[in-house]
C-alpha cells in the first residue's frame, strides 16, 4: 500500500470507530470501503404488529428496520 492509501484508510477507520461506538456493526471491509449495519427495532412495536397484523406486519417491520452505511476509503 502507498502512504496516501494508508492515510485514507486510517481516516476512514476513525469514522468507522465513531459509528461502532454508536451501535453500528462492521459487516464487511473491502479495499474500497467499510460496510456498516444497524437494526433499530423495538420489542413493543413487534408485539403490537404481531397482535394487529397476525405476523405479516412484523416481517415488514423487521426488513425495514435494517440500516446500512458505506464509508469509502
């Protein structure tokens, strides 16, 4: 690696550490980027949706609550 690409990785890594401290998880690291994921779900919302929609709303809520963030190097 060259010095500039190593420097870019270190800058991106500092951003990644900030996101990890805020409940994001590092899903993947490639030579071009870091991929972070987070699920923001509430147990009570799942419970309410289970009672109202008999499970279908629960599945949709689970899929919609996944967030991803890509940090370029």
